[in-house]
């Protein structure tokens, strides 16, 4: 064992395994023609010494950083956690490490996003919306020859790697679910206008309304930014008007929970007086009371797939075609029939 707090080195491992430091290096770099006996001796010695190879040093030898970035823009905390979880699950046991790159506004500073990615010397990057669709970000990465995988891209099909879901079908299904309970006066809280998915989900809601013969009422549509606070404030505005809805479709779970909070504060019972539905099935949907009816967006799976495709591409393997993940309707407790007086 190394003395005191001193970290073990490759020389310590070589000495304990009774091999040369070069042999230890070859084992940890997965070089060919390593005998099983040698590998076993080296790994056993490394375990005894609690030795872990320096990924950055390995990267210098191979001219790789072994770093994969994850770029996202101020979405809900639950969404971020699930993005990170999916990517980290795939990177577990790999040499690659995840570098998280939060961005205040991709639309305002696309060049800064590309410059940050380039300066971080990343081997590849996972792009969450809206970076996954911003033309300046995409063109900048292509020009810099940095591989990237896009999560739920809405434009430029075939550019880079991609993993997605049928967002139109998912949003339409949750709207149809609310309509199926008999609601005809339905409010909508939109997400950040800079996120292409906001427009996509609105299109899907309107298609469901039209199919059911329900009028789309612009006065019952409020803007949000995917945050709890924006859902809370939007709902207070919606419920302060003479024309009140019997249900609210929020474009993500954080805004839906904000809507529930505002409704209760104003004396409305959920779902007795007002039904509320979200989108994502993030952690907040499962812990709020009443538990939130929503549609599950497979964020963890999509991030896992994006990381997997990048790793395969960086290894010189075929990353495969765009992967489409399935959504699912999650029926819980916040949607019920409208009150009788409605």
C-alpha cells in the first residue's frame, strides 16, 4: 500500500505485480497481445493499491481527452437530473467522463456555446434542446469537427447523431386524455418560446382540440418558461379572468405543479374544480400531491442512447440510425371530469 495519503503510481503497481511499468501501461490502455495471466496480475495489484489510471494522461498518449460534454439550457431541475443520469449510466465503466455545460441562453450566445465546447477539448458532445436545433451551434460543431449527438431534434434531419421520440403523438395523447373526461374549456401554459418543442406541443394540442370539435381560445393560452414559477404565475392570470377553464395543459411537469399550487392558493380543488396535466413524468410529478397525470418522455433513455452512439462513433464503430424511443401516458390523480356547473 502507498504510505500515508500518497497516491499509488504505475511504478508501485509494477513493483507489486513484479512486471515493468510499460506492461502496466499496456494493460490499462487495453493494448493487444496482453496475456490473461499478465492482466490478472496487474489488475490484482492495482486493486490492492487502490490505484486508478490517470484518464487525462491516457488521453495525451492517444490524443483524446476522454471527455464528453452535455449542453443544456436552464430547463427544469428534474429534466437536467434525468439527462445527467442517462448519460452517466452509459459512461459507467468507460474511460470517458461527463462534463456538464449549462447555458443561460443558447439563442443569445450560440458562438459562446461553441467556443466553450472547443476550449473544453471535448471528444464529443450531447446537445439537449434548444442547442440540438440551433443552426449556429450545429454549424460551429461541424466546422470544428466535434462529433455530437442531438436529443429530440426538430430540424435538419440527418445532421449528427440523434435520439428522439414522437413529441406530436405524445402531446396529442395527453390532450386527448383530458378531453376524454369531458373538458371543453381547456387552458394551455406554453414553455419557453426559444425551445422548438413548445411550438410542437401547441400544434399537437390544437390538433386534438380540432379533432374533438373544441374551440381553441387564445385568451386561455399563457406563456411560461418551463419553470415552476412561470406555471404558478400563468395560472394566477388564467384563473383571474371571467372565462375560466376546467382544465390546464402545462407543457412540462414543473409548470403543471406551479399551476396546482396557484389553484389551491386561489381556493380551487385539483382535480375537483380544475384538472391539471403535465408533460415529462419527471420526479416532481411523482412526489407532488395529488400526484400528477402526465405523459412520460423517456429522457433518461434518450440521454443514455445519445452517449452510447457517441462512444461507438469515437471507437470507429457504426453508431447506427436515429433511435426513436416510445412515450407513455401516465394516469394519476390530477385529471377528473369537470365540475357539474361547468
